[in-house]
């Protein structure tokens, strides 16, 4: 069994749960279908788009596309 964590800040509240959606908030990444099914492709896209991103943030990507 796989379990994925979604972390939401206080400003978001419980809206995603109540309205059945998930939003990443990284608009600059564009269409994530190019990373479909590959966590490594997503990591590569993050580093390309945000070259100053912390390694821990990239390693912490824990969701499936």
C-alpha cells in the first residue's frame, strides 16, 4: 500500500478536503502531465524551473501524478 502526504498551510484551511481538490501552487511548472508517473521527472522539472530550490524540498516531493 502507498500512502502520500499532503501538507497544507493555515491560509488554505480545510477547503481542499471540503471541496475535493489538491493544488500544488507551482504555476511556473506548467502542465505536470509531462512528469506522469515519474517522481524523478518531477524532481528534474523542479530543479530546472527553480534552480535555487533547496535539496530537501526536492527530496520531499511525495506525491504521485
